[in-house]
C-alpha cells in the first residue's frame, strides 16, 4: 500500500513544535487584551433590571425544567407553561451565579423556592398564580420575579425548609411593592 506523502516515515522526521526562527530570535511574549473593537463592552457586563445574568449554556435549564412537568403541583387556574418558564429562568440565574451551566439540582431548587414541589401555603400559591400569569410569553414578567430573588437565596441549599418559608415571604414582599 502506498504511503501518504505527508506522513513521516520515521519518528525522527516528525515535525517539531518549535518555531522556525533564525538563531537567537525569540517569540515575543503575548500582550494583554483590551476591549478596543467596536461593540466590545469596555466596562464589562452591564447589570440591572431586565438584563439577566449571562452564563454558559443557560438555555438548557428550559429543557431540564420540562422534565419536571409531571411532578409540579399547580394551583387552580395556573398554567404549566408559565410555571416551567419561571422555574427555568430562576434556575438559569442560580447556575450563572456559580459560573456554570444548569443542572437538574438548579431546577429542583427553583421549583422548591417557588413552591411548585413540596408543601406550600395556599395564600402563597394564589399569589404565585397572579405573579406568574403570562410568564411563558412575557419576558418582563419572568425577569421581575427572578430579579426579586437575591443571590443569597438563589444559592441556598433546598434542604432548609425554614429558609424556604422566609424566602417566599421576602419574594412576595419584594414583588408586591
């Protein structure tokens, strides 16, 4: 069988990773990068209302949230699509706060914080119906809910039920103003 002309016949003939420079000439060290191109964000990622939190592959949270569709406990007249949209958005914030992509645990934390799994006060569930109405199609509705949840609450472990009750009360108070 013929040998490919670009394959070295012996190991000694393999190309080396050293640059092909004249003797005594060295490669200059890399210089630091500066945001000088048009469209570069010189001050970094902006923060504020309706801007969200960027993170790696955060959209995957919506696929993960759809897996919980059969496990969510909804109140009367509550849309499953609105619930999944808000849970996914809150899970995106949680994952991005850790600097990673979303995992199923982020979805479970978001669902428990919003009272879609486990025990929830009926008054909170009724309030949640009003707040999440239209969240599936309205970005502003989702962002208002997610922006009202502080990072410390988003990052907390879901195994602390007393903190969940306090966090739900704080969320309700923040969005009612």
